C-alpha cells in the first residue's frame, strides 16, 4: 500500500487563505487612503497652476478671466487640467475652485 501522498491538506490551505485575507484587510484601506491623498495633492497642484495663470493673465492686461482666456495652445496653460477625483473641470475664477469642493469623499480640494 502506497502511503506517500503529495499535496496540501485542507487545514493548510485554509491557513494560507486566512493569512492572505488578513494581509488584504490591512493593505486595502492603506491603499485607498494614499490614493485619496495623492488625488488631493494633485488637485491642489492643479489649482495652484490655474491661480498662477490667472495672475499672469492679469499682468498681461486680460480683463475677462475665463477658460477661453487661460487654456489653449497659445494661452497660459496648454491643456485645461481636470480634477483627478472624477475628471471634473475647474472653475477658473478668483480663487480657482475644484468642481468637487462639496463632495465629502473628495476631502474638499481647496487651496491652502
């Protein structure tokens, strides 16, 4: 009789699955938090870029500050930036605002 079997027992497989589940429970919330934090930082950087373009337009004598005056290949910003949270368009007034400023999950992207 051959008693030399190869393979894993059910208990060993269950232990491995439990360990993977514990690691995922630790890693996923940290990943989501850092993703939201990087979106916030990116949005604030975009707002600062728009704010700088508004100031440059004022110095150049542009009286009406709007998207047409700021964004374009021959303007102050080549391509209009979008909010990384949901790809929304910014409002380029004084101060520039994020389209997701009131969304609770978005952490209210605002200039400091």
